[in-house]
C-alpha cells in the first residue's frame, strides 16, 4: 500500500484522504468496523486507485475533538448498534459542525433497511452522508473504489457515482437514493481479519484490552420476528476458516485479552466448535489468557454443547452458560416464528451445568406477540422448576426485525412506546425517551403489560436474588403451591392492603428498584411469617421456623457480623439437597411428591459467610433486573453464580 501511495493522488500537492474508524465503546476492538477497514485495505491491493486516494493506515478516534482538519474530506466510519447509535449520531453531528467537509458513513444492524424507515432516517439525520445496508465489507470496498477518482478533487467527492453500488442509501440534491439490495457474502473467509492484518494492533499496544469479539461463523438459521440477526444475514450459516479462528484466538491470548465474546448466533451447532473449545483451553494453559469465554449457545440442539461445557469448565474459561429461549410457550413461539431447543435436551444440559457447579442463565422476554399473563408466569415457573436463573428482558422493537414489518405489526396489533430506531434527538433526550418497547399486542393489554413487569421485578428479587427462594421451596412441599404462585400471592396481598405489612410491601414493591434492605430483614421475616400462616395457610411450627431462620441468615445487609453459625431444629441443607437430587432424577415438576418433609429431619448447625463482600458490594448498585448480581451469602445452600461462591 505504501508503494502505491507514492503515485500522485487527486490534485498535485494534496495527499490522500484520511480514513478514521470511530470507537465509542472503550478499549474494545470494534469487530464490524475493523472488518470493513480490513476489507477496504484488501481491495486497495487489487485497485491501486483506492490506495492512491485514501490513507488506509488504521486511524481510530474516540471523540470528535480528535478529528484532524484537512483540505479535503476525511472519511469517518461508524457501526451502529442499539446501544451506540444515538452516540454515533451525536458524534457525526459534532464532526459536521467542526469539519463541514467530513464524510460520515454509517452501517451496522441498527441502520434501518425498510424503505420508508430509510427515508425518514436520512431526512432526520443530515449528519449521516452515506448509510450501508446489510453486510458492509464488500459494499465498503466498492464504495471506496467508486469515490476514489473525486475524493480529493477541488469540487469535492461526487456521490452520484454511488448509484451503482448495491447496499447503500444517501441523499443527493434533496433526493433519497436507495440502491439495489446486496446479496449476502457467500464466502466470509475471503474477508480479511482485522486482528491478523494489523488493524487492531493499536489496541494491543495499550496492553489493556478487557474484551475482544470474534466470529467463528456468521448467520442464523432462524427467523424470529423480534430479532434482526437471521434477516440481516439471510439465515444460512457461513463459517470462517478454522485456522483463521485459531490465529485470532492466539492474537487475543498473546495480547492478554481478559475475555473473548464469540459473536456467533449459535455456538455449538457445529462439531468443529468442540475443537475451538479445546483450542481456547490450550491457549489459556500456554499464555494464561483469555480467562473467560462468552457466547450465544445453539438454540435447537445440544449435540455438542455438553462436551463443550465440560471442556471449558475443566479449563476454567467458562463461568456461566446462557440459553436464549425467550419463551417456552408453544403459542408464543409460533407467533414469533421460533423453534426452540427441545425441553428434554435442555434439561440434560441444565444437569450438566449443575454437576459442574456453574450457573445456567435463560433469556426470557416480556412483551412478545402471542404472550399472555398466564404464559409469562408459566415461563418463570419453568425456570424455577429447572433451577436456572432467568434473565428477563423487555421486548424492544428493532428497526430491521420482521416484527417491524407493517403487515406483521397490523396482524398482531403491536403497540410500542415510540417509533423504533434512533430518535435522532441526541443521547440525553433518547435516554429520557427510552427504547421502543412493545407494550401491547392482540394477546395482552397495557394493563397486562404493567402487571407482567411488576411480576418480573418481584420474581427476580425473590427468586434470582434469593429473598424468598428457600421459603417458596418449603411452601411448595407443604402445600403444593408453585413458587411463582406464592410470590404473586404475596405481591397481590400487599398491593391490595397497602400499609398492613409495610416491610413486606417495601421488599416486594420497592427493593427490586433500589436493592437495599427494608430497614431490617428481621421485620421482613416477621411479616412474611404472619402472611404465610394467616393468609396462605402454612402450619406454624419448628419446620417453618427453620426455613425462616435459613432465609434470614442468607440475606445480605451492611455491617453483619460474619461468619455466622446458627442452630437449626431441622437439617435444612440435607432437605434442600434432596430437592435438588429429585429434580436431577427427573422430578422437575413434581418433586414435592417424592421429597420427605423437613420436620422429619433432625437438628444441625448452619453456617453463613461472605468471602466476596456481597453484603456491602451489592447494596444499592442497581435493580433486580441486573441478572449477574449476587445477593445470597455463602452457605451450604447457596446457588452457583459467576465468580461468586467459587474457590478461585
């Protein structure tokens, strides 16, 4: 490239146009933008005019003030995701104010592709000069080739030459030009790696990369209506060469990258994914890095997942698993056009995680078309039955998802809080408006939605964070009442009779939003006892007092005197262990019929400690919606959590 640049570009005495990658996510090499830059570099080797007209050495900026004033336009590349789009638009706006001749090129999955949305977007955001639709590598290479002849000319670049480049949209003299759609990239392996081509070397030079993103394959075979993954990559999965994948992992290991996120939609779907797991563990043994692997596991098969989990767990590069189920309700799955992993296979995988003493998280969604209050409650109960932690997300209408197709929205009466996509009003205003959430469909009303939202918040506190977890298991065995039903009973009681049980009311309704104890957990336990005996019908006695003592002991509060030992009238850890064994033996939904009564067990000593300072570190730092927060103190009945309750 340097040799090609020796020839004159554009006007005499005027150097090539600089190309900047914009990074707004800290010291994390941006994979998509890096792939685009590497592809343009590769195209310049075949088309020398690109190298003569553009300075393609990697230039990264994180602030508009970093932009360099030049006599002719500089190119700025942005990749837009839902979490970065507004910030990128602000960045572009500031660039245009400082450097009116800057050319801003935006791509990424949050750039709208539906024709009407495209036009609205470009008219509302004049700071965006060119928008790339779909996969950007080949489109960017052709775009730079087309712009090369005029980029440094005295009259400025001629955007009309882009009419013949598929996959673009831009304004030209007041006209919105939307070029033909581009076919998907058939051979993703032909796109060069930003890790191996030097694009990301500047990040490595900092010695402080906490996260790197790698693709081993691209595409998703599913067409879920709430997601734009399958639609944006045209479904068929295409693999990157395995040696390239290994080399990118090695780059991360040599550069001491703490965590690697595999941006595959379904890691574990191919047999070679087992080899990738082995390779990463080998790198950890050789270099000490990467320390953790995060990914999206295959959604409809566990053929290779159990082996992958075993390899990564033994290699200490896996701290949790995540299955993106979204819902387990057949009617909702049909409405959102999704095929889930078969539940019996999922249960086998959950058992694998339990045996490895690692947490398994399940992604659920609130607000899916086809969902009802009853089906949502059942989804939560399914997670309790399987002893997995639920991550419950609200359904956001993504601008390029099939759910945003006007025909689909009309069919299912989809109502949202605002129009999908970026607001264009700036990051601060967008934060106040919030995302485009689905709050009503033909199967649930806005009132239903509010009720389900309260349900998920109290569930995540009482179950995920453990504030009623042990009590709910005991009540299930004594009365047959499902755990989520008990949580909802308590929530409805304190809602209907406000002020009667103030500490219980505060715990269920306010603590999920603040994560601080309600004055004293002792008051909460006292009122919970009153409700269980007087309203729910649980028999008073030594068994109930045992489980209440355990529940109280494991709850965090600043300044607790730990470690703590208490004497229990009945061996709750042994009883709890029998519940877990019954579930592992196949009694997920009827374990209460095969597990003995707590009151039949003799006394024991119960010890609680806090080696990870949960009682201080996890107070008031967020809401129950944060799935990885750990509130249960260490005890014989503590569930596995990432990084907590481990010996390392």
